[in-house]
C-alpha cells in the first residue's frame, strides 16, 4: 500500500516570538533578531492567499499638499521631557518609556499627566499595577492634581478601550503595557502574544483618535525592554529612563524618535516631593572648594548634545596585599586600567603599580566616553604625587596607548559650558576651534605635556618613592 506524501498544508511552520520571522524548520536561534530559544511551532503552512484590491481610506496626494499642521507637537508641561521628545507629543504618536523598577517612571508620568491636562485636552491615566487610591496618594505627595485628569485602574484591554470612548482624552498614559491583557488572546498578561495585541490595539486607537499615548514598559535584568522586539518597532518614540537609585540624578534618553533627534537627554532630580527637571544639572556633579585638593580633576562630558561639567576623583594608598586593589565608581574599569598603564609607561610614574587605587565620579554621573581620559589620567597623577591641579581647570581629550592626546567631538560646546560656569583654564587637544572669551586654553599633544600642569610633580614624586 503506497504511503501518502504530506502536503504543504500538513507540514508545520515555525515562527519567532520576538520578531515574527517564519521558517519551515526549527532553529535554536532566530537569524533575524539573533534571539535564542524564541522559534516555536505555529501550525501548518496553509495555502498561499492573495489579497484583492479594496477601497482606499483616503486618496494619495503629492507630499507638498499634505497638511503638516496636524502633526504639530504639543508641550507636556515638563520642559526636560519636551526636550527629548523634540518639542512635545505629536497627536496620534505613541511613546514607550522603559526603565528599572523604582527609577521614577510612574512619578514622572503622573506629573506629566497633571500638567498636560486642561479644558481642551483631557488626560486619562490607566494603572494596572496599583489601585486608584495608591495613585491618588502619590498625586497628593507630588502635587499632581487636576480636574481634567481622569484615573482608572484596569487590566482588561476592552475596559481600557471603553474608558477611551467615555473620557475622550487627548493624552493616554498606560502604566504599564505588560499588565494589560486581551480576553480574546490566550496567555498570561506580559506574554509575547498579549503584549503584541495590547500594543497594536492602543496604537490603532491613538492613530484613529489623534490621541497621544505614553506607555510604560518593563525591562529585563540586562536593561533591555521586556517583551517582543516588535514592540519597539510599532511605537513612534522609545525612551529609556536611567539612574542610580542611590543618586538624585535621573536621565531620560531618546533611543528612537520619528519626530525628532535621538541625541537629546533630559535631566531630572528625584526627591521626596516628586521629580523635577534640571535645566542646569552641572551643579550636581561638582564639589565647590576654596582650595584645590590632590586627586581631583574636572572635565566636560556630552550627554547627547548637552554638555555637563563633571568631577573625577582619585585616591592612591599603600597596598597591604600582594595584588593592589583597583576600584572604580562611575568610570569604566577598562579605561582606568588603560590610563594607569599609559601613566606608568609614557608618563614615567612608577609608583602607581604598587598602590591601591580608587577612582570615582561625583553625584552619580557615569563617564563612559573617551573624552574623559585626560581628566582621569590627571586625577590619577595628581593623587600619586599628592599635588593638586590648578584651580578652575578643566581637561578634555582622549588618550591613546602611545600617550598621544586625540581630538574629541564638541570641543567648542564643552569649552563654552565650562566658561559659563566660571572656569578659566582648559587642557584640550590641538586645534580646539573658537575659544570663549576669558578662557585660557593650553593645547597638549601627549600625556607628557599635560602632566606639566602639576607643579613640582617630579620632586614630590621622588620624595614619595623614598
């Protein structure tokens, strides 16, 4: 008896739960999004279908005749958030704000909800993680109360859509998208299928109503947004809320923005009364002293396009163990180790290899760009020789393994910010461009030239080695 060959309809297909990529055989890793263990069986291949032409919703127009006023951004009432968004929220736009637990996402969006509410623009705040009374307590604490701010505690997608029909808001805040589920889709809230369906329904409602939507997203233990990668592709704006829970500074960083640039950063300060924007956050990263202290150096870092003056501190002590300690906070350990090697080989500072070295930043700021190399090197050299750097000095530049000081981007903006805060001297690479009035700039080509700003460095170092 002849065996019947399986048809294409009977053969199973496999789909990636992260990006939706399909294949005829199972794979351990998705070739499209490079995720492991996300390819699952999705049933038979089915017959190939074609879609017949249908009615169009609106006729195609030349791009010059399209009305662009409908996509004009409206301010949220929080200038620092508007800075990241590119001027405010565009009607019909959907933004995703993700961050670690306790960083202040709900506090910020509740404040935005109250400030954006007005007679012409209602705001609907839907919470799926807390009760309405808990959100009211937070609103009383931070002063986020408005007669045009509506609050609902729902975890059912159909109920959320019903609230939209009833309130007719101009702004919807969903806290969070992982807690809402659709009764028509199998799976627990927060699952891949549920998150995809909830996000698609809210995006469709936002586009149809011309309603701006802010979605709160969870993050995984490695800091990436939880749920399918498709969620980031569907929304118009993706924002990351960053910050150390032990520090006051919070940063909102744009990752994706269809209506503006992605190199802007909003700075906020989290305190007992809520969260407030910082138009001039450099004061959080500086320690004001009457006299300079050994082991400290100031630099200017760029967060997006915003220059921030930050302080690097270093401390060296005699080691009590055969392998000296190397501890960093706010700095990349690999960059600090490179600066130690450059100072020992190119700067002829031999006392660093046998001492415990501690390096940190002030105020919880994280310096990861190479432009802070020169400040780190000077702080380490100052600590090793117990010699303070001159007062009102900032250092900007990347240091290579050969000891050369390389150019970095945005030198003019960095110097302008340092001059605005009252600094009068700067160490920069060659050809810095236009120099602000009242600032003396010393161009250095290698680490040896930069170390000459340390007075009597050689004599102090010799006494320390003796």
